[in-house]
């Protein structure tokens, strides 16, 4: 078996507290490239309930389960969304902020408790300079123009 073997791929596995279906609908409304690959259900008729799902967001595989309140999400694990421009940053920020919570430096927690980093693809250009890092640390939602202006003297 080689290191490149597809069976050794890594897929995030998310534990929801009885709200997996709502989360799938929410993420489907945000991401254009969202695909449910499979749903696992239990029960019959009106008692039928989704307990597991396989899905993709922007070609990233995810697994999820409805497993109760024993574990919750926290910002120690987050998902990095690389944005090409301020319009994309503003879009994702607004979507995740609906019932979510702003954190610092481009991090935001959605209404399910999952933390996302909404980051410009050019962030590395700016935070390699102290002024860029300082500017980023003062923001919640990142603003590309502010980062660019903070590091203008290096260009």
C-alpha cells in the first residue's frame, strides 16, 4: 500500500445535535458546489429521521451524524474558506453571521457551532509584515483594502 492510496484519504466527520438536516439545508443555501452524496435514515413515515450523511462542499468530502448533545463544536477546529475578493468575503460572512457569532481575524462561528475562517487568498502577502498582522488582528471580518493599505510601504 502506498502513501497516495485513496483509501487513506482524510474526511472531516461532524457530530450534530439532532439538527443535521437543518445544517445540510443551510450549507446547501450557502455553497454553490454543495452535493449530498448519501443520507442514512431511521424510522418510518412521519417518524423517519436522518441520522447520517455524506456530502461535498467545493469538492471536499464530509461525513456527518445526528448523535446528540454529548459533544459540541468549538473553534479549535475550523474550516478555511479562501476567497478571491472582498465580494466573496462579504458574501460568506453575511451568510454565516445569520444566527452566528463573529470572532476575530476572519473567524466566524455559524448557528450550528462550526467555526469558519473567511480569508482572502492574498492574506499571506499582507501578514508577513508586522503592519499587516496588526491590521488583521484589529478586524473581525477581514477587509482586503485595509490590509493592502497597511502594507503599502512594502510594495
